C-alpha cells in the first residue's frame, strides 16, 4: 500500500498537474469538478483528466475508506440499505466481489450512492457518468495486489474487506 500510494498515486498527481499547465483556466477547479465536467473540458486535456485525474480522485477516496485491520461491518442506514437491496450484507459482498474478479483488465468496482455495485474500466468513476460521489471503491489494477498476491486477484479482494473503514463510508454517505 505504501508503494501504491507513494509511487502509483503520486504519478497520477504529477501527470495531472503537468497536463493542466496548458490550461491555467482550470487550475481553480476541484478534482470533483474536473471529474464531473471531464467531457466538456478542452480537447487537449480530456484524456489526462480522465486517466490521471481519475487516478488521483479514485486513490484519494481509496486511502480514506481503509484502516489497518478495521475488521468492520456496516451498521445503521448503510446496513439497512444493503440488506434491502441485496438480501444480506454477505450477498452484497458476494456480488461486489464477483464484479471485481470478472472485471477484465484494469479498473475499479464502486458502491454508488444509490447502493449499486458498478465495475468501471481504467480510472473511470461514477462522477464521469453524471453520478454522485461513490461511497466505496476497490482498486483492481494489478499494481494494487501484484506484490503481495501475485496473480491471485480473488484473494486480494477477499482480504480487502478486512480493511474497509465503515465509519468513513458512513461519513461519506451522510455528507
Ligand atoms: Mn491503484
């Protein structure tokens, strides 16, 4: 995770900043605003904002919704909504994991604000499709698990749930 944060995430930040050198008029926009307007931006920065900006937004979210050995479960309204939609928390996890295992190539699986589980390619996120900020996201790029898990994406996914910080997910839901 340290290498993931200090090298991979940093590279997205550096490349986004470099790309935005050519468009000073965008420099006051927040990363959320850039994500929401990505398709309306000047043509020469769209790809960089989608890929590098997406990388920055997604990883920034990712670090906050994990905590060391959190071992948590959701409660309150989040648990109620998951049970309402999926039947049980375990069934939600199973459907989420299934999408994460089957996502071809690199991408993320999101829990949206509407409690949908959505797999998206590359560094795409729900904001780019007119959606709200997601509640939770799992990075299934190989760089996220290759050092510890080699090719065993399914084991990474299964163990990742032990790190999910549901208190932070709840804070996101309430904000
Ligand atoms: Mn990553």
